[in-house]
């Protein structure tokens, strides 16, 4: 469950919102004699990605990291800001790697609903598990793949920010240790 999960959810919201607008416009053209189409809803504002970058922790002792990256996207009906940083311990092929991503969709209800809709179940197999979690009052979802030696955790902060942590060649318990390195309280207050 890579960062792509969050991006796929965002893409789904954008496409469904755009499709809804296209269908609405088509219906209006076919049914309405009004020359003015209905106004499009204004998407909720998001913080610039630069404000999210400061929440990505510095590498712990013995770790290195890439320079953090981010972007803010404004598509007429949807806005999204993201910040990401990848950390690794060592230079070999199978070293521990962690990626932390913080995403702001401005509290967009459609994005929230699509992203969290699958967070109501749990399952376990010899190959790993998927489970809904709650950490310090934050709703989240955890995934682990034993064969791939990878795990991910996504939590919602202040019903607005999605923090996703992915670890490779580490135990699933390391997800929470990485989460502790982020000032979630201060992130929740960010506007």
C-alpha cells in the first residue's frame, strides 16, 4: 500500500467530481432553458505544501534522507497539497527504508469518504494483515505484507490531514515509532 493509495483516492474524487459536473452540465443543457449554468462549488482551501514540509522529521541517527519534496495542485473542483520524504539506513539493497507523506485535501468530504471507506474491516493471513486502527484518538488503517517485509500506516489528523508512513525491511511496530517523530498536535492546528 504505497503512497499511490492516497493519490488514487484523490484521483477518484477528482474524476467523480468532474464526472458529476459533466453529467450535471449535460442534464442542464438538455432540460434547462436557463442560459446560465449552476455555479460550481468552490473546493476547500489547502495549505501550501511548504507548510507541510516542516512536519517531515529530520533523519534519526544512522539514517540518511532525500531532500523533502512537495506540491500543491489546484484543479478547478479539487485542491490538494502533499509533502514527502524518504529515509534509509545504509547503502545496501535490503536496507531499512521509510517514506513519510503528509496530504492536505482541505477537509474535502468526498476525498475523506473515498479514502477511509475501506478502513472498516480487518483481515489476517500468513502473508500479512490489514486492520483499522485508532491511535491517540486518530482514525487510521494499517497494512503489513510479511513476504515483502513492508508495512504502511495511514492516520487522519484533525479530520483534515492524512499522514502515511511506509516502511520496508522493518517490523510493523516501527510504523508507530516513526509516527511519534511527527508533531501531530501542531499539524492538527495548521490552517
